[in-house]
C-alpha cells in the first residue's frame, strides 16, 4: 500500500490496526469469514472505475467488453455452483438481493410470511424496523417452545389462514437444518412464491451438507461473504421463467451501476467454492461447530435447540445470569469476537438480549480443528460462568495468542 501510506496515513494506520485485530483474535461471529487473498486482490482493482449499467451485451455505456466477459464468467460459475437456471450477480448485499426479489414477485400491500426475527429470521424479512414492513403485510412463523426448532405445523396453519403471496425461509441465527422442501410444499399448496434466503448456509449448501433449496424454492438469495467465503455481496438465483422479472427488479428496479470489482471477486469466490478443498473445509466447519457445541454442553451451558447442525451455535445465557452484551464484551476483551443475539421468546431488548451467537466458519478457514475447538469451548464456558475473574481472561488471551500464532491467517498481509 505504498500510495495509501503517503496520501492518507490516517486511513492506512486504521487498516493496519484492523488487519492485526483480525489476525490476532478469534473471529467467531457466525456471519463473518476470511475471504481469500485472491478475492482481496480482485476487489482492489480498476474494475471499480467502470460504469456498467445493464447486463452483459446490453449495457448503457461503451467500453464494457472486458467487464462483460467478467460478469459472464461470474454468472456461468454461479449457475454451475448452485445448479441454477438463472443467476443475477449484481445485488450489492443480502438486503438488496431480498428487496429486489420482493420487488420482482410482489405488489405493494401483498402479504409475506417469514420467520420471526427473535426466532432466527433476518431484519430484511419484514421486521418492523425495515422498509419491507411498510411496503408489505407481514406475518411470522417461529420455533416450537419445547424443541426450539421450526414449528412447521404452525407455519402451515398461518399460511392457510393468511394466504400470503410469498413465504420466506432462511435465517440468521437458527442453528438447525431448514427443511426447504417442506416449506416449498406449503407454498405450493397456497400458490405462494417461496423465497429461500440461504445467506448463512450457502457454503454448506453448495457442499451438499444441508437440505437443498435448489428445486425447492422459486427464488434463492444469498450473501457471498459468510460460509461461502467470498467478497461482501450477494446473488439471486431463480428459475428461468422468473429471470426477466428478477433482472429488471435489480436494475433498473432498485440499483444503478453494478460493482464490477466485487462481481469479479464473486467469480473468483465461486471458482474456489467448486474445489474439493472447499467442500472438505465446509465438512470441517460442521465438525468444528459440533465439537464446540458438545464442549459447551458438557460444561452445562444451555444451547438453543440443544446443539447445532450447521456452522452456528446460539447460547441461552439466562441460566448464567449475564446478558448477551456483557458476554460479548467480556469475550472481546480476550480477543474472542462473538455477537449478542436475541433468542426465541426472549424477554430482553434487542440491544441487550439473552443470547450469544457463535460461529465456526472463520476459525475453520484459518485451519483450526476439533482439538482447538475443545480448548476454545472450555475457555468460553469458563469465562461465561465466571465473568469477573481476571485470571481466566488472562488465560483466554494466552490461548488466543497461542492459536493465532499456530494458525496464522493472511501471512502476506503486512502488520
Ligand atoms: N439474509 C440473512 C439470512 C442474513 O443473515 C443477512 C445478514 O446477516 C442478510 C440477509 C443481509 O445481508 P447484508 O448484511 O449483506 O445486507
């Protein structure tokens, strides 16, 4: 970064500090991951300079011959990776992808049935705080209070009573597999569209480690930066009969010029996600999350739904008498990064809820395996049970230092 160092030392310094924070901590935020150096290199290119409104061979600006090639590579790879009929690779983010999909499928005032935010759903699925709730009529399904897994009977009942035009499946803090086929059948019964938002589990899905949403949804949206390990962005996957509607909804519907440097980086991510190594890493991610869950359970930490089938775990902190924010802050002091999260039937507010969400994706990218997950699980359990014990926090810091030295990430990036 020889130019940035000279031109803007303030920003350069902050980038270096953030690089070091990521390298010297345990990133256990379930929605985060380490993208590859190849993806990072691609994002920092002159592709960022180019206006390319429109689609390959149908642009509103000249000079797009190479951009067209790049976007076509991205589309073709995405179609192969997701076994999809049509993919739009232009959405800037998961929220933009969802908004575009709603715009393509619905009219203002139509009804959406989606998972309750506090049961694991996402803000963009129609939470009161989102624009989505002002445009559409929202109802929610949730989890069964006993099993804390999706209550498909309740979902069916609400679907039959409300007759929504769209059912959304997919979640942000749900640790179990989602039965997309079952939800698709319910949607078909009431002639609703089914949108599966696989943002969190996309990496697991393409590695065939999660029930498939392909052929079990009309539209699939996903971010590309979570288990998929790509740049911060998203795509929309659709059946070919919906292709035109989706494309028009993305551009000119809700976006202008696409971010071609990010589209190129998504193409690189998709190539990497087709490798045998990626599949192996996704298997390891699940093994790591399972080991972490087992270690926490062995220490009498309560997990929502009793465990995990995926990369993420949701701890119910109520028996420990600490809040999610307290827990996340204490762990961050030991350089263990997690996030506070609402849990099903939480009676605490979203800014200081009763849950803590953990993920194993980034640690797995870094190379950690079951042995390390046991050590980390034990450390987290000790700290959560004794939040004010300085000695335990120092021990945790030592473990983090040992592990990050043993499993370095981004060795070529300066620090
Ligand atoms: N959908 C789900 C299920 C998510 O978990 C998230 C983000 O965490 C999103 C959509 C939104 O993605 P973005 O932050 O890129 O808008």
